[in-house]
C-alpha cells in the first residue's frame, strides 16, 4: 500500500450479502463492496455506467427530449 492510499476500515458483521453474486464476475458478493465481490468489479461497473453501456429503452426521440427541456 502506498503512503497516499487512504486506510479503509474493515466492515463489521457478515461478509456475504445474503448469497448474492457479483454482477460482473459471478463470485460471491461482499458487504464491504456492496453488491460486488471486489473494488475492481465495482470500478468496472462504474466505468460501464460512465461510458453509457447501460440504458433504459424508450420511445422518446431526441426532439421530444429537447422540447421537454424548454418548458
């Protein structure tokens, strides 16, 4: 660990999240990393969100969205 790395306290309590699996790799998820198995998988998922890989399908066109912004 480098000197500039922050110290993250270990969580108390159970390390498993009710038998849930990491959505990135499928390993058992840990409470420390919420629904992921590690910080690496959490960062991979965050990167996917930021790149726009996840989206919600809609029938709205870009013109409809622009009209809604003008209101």
